[in-house]
C-alpha cells in the first residue's frame, strides 16, 4: 500500500493523518502533492476552525521517502516545499500532534505548524546532511526563528536525533505530555482554540508572519481592528454577563479583506 493523507472533520476540528505506516509515515510525492489542495479546501470550509496534523500508528513521520529525492531539480521548488508553503500560508490555527519519530520532512512539516505538542518518547531530527540535501532557505529561516541559530546549526550540521525533553528545552516543541496522553491533550487544546475568537487568531497569525518576514504591520493591524469592532463588543458583553461568547466574525473568501 502506498502512502496517503486522510482527513476527518469533527466539531470544528479537521484531523489530517499522514498514513504510510510501513515506512513510519515517510512522505511520498503523492502525499506531499495531496497537502496543498487539501489545505485549500479546509481554508474555505466554514465548519473547520482548527487543523490537527498527526501520523498513523506510533510515528509522526520519519521524513521524506528517499526514493522521492533523486529527481530534485536545482531551482525548482520540490513538492515538500510547496506543501510547506501551503501550510505556512494556511490562515487557521494548526497543531502538530507528535508521537514517535518526527524526522526530516516530518520535522519540516511540524515546524510549519503553529503549535507542536509531543508525547514522551518522541524523537526529532533534521537530516539533510546525511544525504547531501541543501535545506530550503525559507525552511531554514523558520527553523532559526523557532529554535535560534545555534540549535538550528546543530540540527542541520549533524543530522543527529534529539529526544523530546531536549526538543522542549530548545523550543522545537511547545509542550510535552506523558505517554498515552497525547490525544486527550490535543483534543483539549483544539476545543479551547475552537471556542476562541477566530478574528483574533487569524489576525495574530497574519501579524506574526508579517513581523517575522520584516514586513510592515501598521496597515494590517488597522484593517483587523476595523473588522473586529463587533467581535470586541461581543467579547466584552459576554465577559460582563458571565457567559460564553458567541463571536460573530467569520473568515471571508476575499484575501484582501480580514
């Protein structure tokens, strides 16, 4: 059976599963190619508030299937980079739920997510130096933003694996949970994210991305504040009345409008 990517939607949460268990969910070309159109559909689906990425079985992803790397052409963006770009541009919160191996292309995907929750026993590695691959510049920049230049150099220079405790310490993951508790913790986090203001989340994601890219943020912030007047009024009213808020803002299909 070749690898595949599956998706199930339940109560506002889309769970995307990397499914190639015979190779610890190594990413095939077909799997990389499946991600951009899937993310486009999820971005347009009003019933989807949060996306969770995870792997089938006992691994997140052991990286790119090595057989897919021999056809790489200098100057041409590889399917992995196109998939990563689509994930970074995705406007809604994305959580990586990591157990077992998170290596190479799998780690590349997890870094492109917004939040990373891992289970004790997970192992991480970024391994281009083991096979002579030039790691993409934008991917490298995201890694540096996350863990800093020294740790990025260690991971890229050596290709060595690190355990989940070290990954938490250096900032490669955001939270570490005991073995057997990953699904429950990620479900709890997803419920929290679904309950919060979509406007706040979308604005934060856009403004953080712009700040990291060195792009101006003042006009973006003005547009979001203008769009968020009713959102803020509902949030304040709900707080005053001691009830759960019913935030009115919904994403628009027009990329020029918040």
